[in-house]
C-alpha cells in the first residue's frame, strides 16, 4: 500500500508522465483549454486567466471597470512570457511546472509522517500510510487538478504556495513557511486564516537547537514576518500599478462580493436574492461563519495541527466566496495523508457517490440554464448544494475518524466497538 520502493527512475517517470499528459492534452485538444477557462467550475472572477490575458493584450488599466480582481504581480508574471495567444506553449509549461512543484511539496509533507505522528500525538495506526510517491501521484492525476491546470486558473499558484508553506513547516523551517503563507495570502486573501494552525505546526516541528519553549514568544517572532512580507508585496504592487486601487479591486471584491458571477459556492445565489438593506449584515455573518472554524478546530485538535489545516482547506472549498474545483483538488490531495484513519470513516461510499453525482450533473445543469434555456438559476444552484453536501460529509467524516483515533488511544478497551453520537 505504500507504493513500493521509490527510486529516482520512478520519481522521474511520475513527473514526466504527469507533464506529458498535460502537454498532450494542451497540444491535441487546442480548444479545450479555452473551453475550461470559461467554465464557472474552473475559473472564478478572482482566478480567471482569460480576464488577465485580455487586459494585458489590450493595454487596458487592469483595475478599470471592475473586471480584473487579481494581484498585480500576476500582470508582471504574464508580461514576462511571450504572448499567450501566439505562443501558448510557454504558458502551458509554466502551469505544468507549478503543478509539479505542488506535487513535490505534497510529497515532502507525506514523507514527514506528520499526519500519523505529530509532536503531541502518535496514532496507533500510523504505520498504515501511503508513501509520498502515491500521494503525489493521486494529486497529479486527479481530474480536478488536471482540469484546473488546463483551464489555467491562477488558483494553482495559491495551491502551490499553501503546500510549500505546510512543507516548510513540517521540515522545521518556520521563516520559509511564513513567507510562503504570505504569498498565498497576497494572491487569494483567505489563506491568512491558516496562520494559527500553521504557527502551531511550526512550533511543534522546531529544530531542537533553535527551539522556543513558549508559543507566545514563537508567535511574536514569526507573525510579524507574515505581515512584513505582505507589506513588501503590497509595496511592489503599488510600484507596478502606480496606485492603491488594486486593494479594493483585488481584496474588496472578496469581502463585499460585488461580482455575483455563478460558481460552485454557496454565496452568489444567496446574495442575488438578498435585499440591499440586509446585504452588509449577511456579508458579516458569512465571513464570521467562515472564520469561526479556525479557533475552534485549532483548540480542539491542538495535538494534530496538520489535521486542522486539512479540515480548514475542506471548509474553505465549501464556504469561501469564490470557490472552484481547484480548492477541492487541494483538499482531496491532503485527505490521502490520513490513510491510517480511513477504516474509521463511515460514509465513504456515500461521499464518493455524491461528489461524482454533482461532478457529472453540474455542467449539465449549467448548460440547461445558460445555453438551452430550459432551466433557471435554481437548477445550477441546486447541484452546487449537492456538491457542498458531499464535501461537507467528507470534512465531517474525516474529523470523526481523527477524533475516534485519538479517543481509542485514550481508551484502548473501546477499540473496534460501535459508538453512538448523541
């Protein structure tokens, strides 16, 4: 189950196979990337490559008209590449490289063994796990990961930054972890909510020669790094754009949900139907709901901070303002790390069936609404509710399995016995 002995040849074959598969699809199906770029399941107003490309090609101020809602550094990055319409191969290679870098970080997380044995908790089932090779392969050949790469969603950069932040944390490099999290937060804002559990993970994985005994002094040392790097990135963005208008256009749109383009999330339809007089109140409620999980999970599952990070990534994939299948692919990439608690999960078949059901019917319902005209917004929103239900079941079932694993260690006489939740 661990994938056997991992050699340099097998590693090279894995990465080469993933890269060739993506490059072959890009080359043999040249219309598919543009099709996926326009799909609401893949691209959102805050991750759309097409919006960034259009403005870049037409020399339009990126933040005029409320069209572009992404970080200014993306404009600088894509300006360094040859024209994506005339020479798309360079853009393809960039996205393929980002996926491979993400897989490499995930491999390091898996090989660290943190999922089964943290500084404060060691699962009795910890030996039952998959190797980093298997975990990286699951990520690279996940259809959601491949579709996100083909659709050239800029969320792949956020995914890469988050995974590298976690990888640096488990490697005992807290400064690098804070820098990576800063980049992720700069690109998408919501990763900033991962700071508390990431700090706990960095604290637990400190190197003995530089370890701090107090979590407060550790936080006081490393939290300023995050905000310092963010300030530096904001300053660079100001130099690129010549103004601060990127702040409301990039981050304000996520806070206020001013762009109500449909997506796989739960916010857009709710606020389409919302009366303006109640809008501010429910925006605050939705953001409070999203952020309130951070403290509760960090306290309740303090002994396993990597579990907290994984569960929060699942919650963000459901409840953030502009989710996409990229967020789901990141969460699904982390779930196999907990192979040791899979036998404790209760609804695996139901979860798989619901997610597959929504994956196939989602595009069909969107087509009926937008193109065929035989449906309405309720069609698509109903299937997004089913999608959210499937992910919610997975988050809850994984949390149950992790807590049951802890409980059985404390009360070994209850191992294998049926329990009833009250």
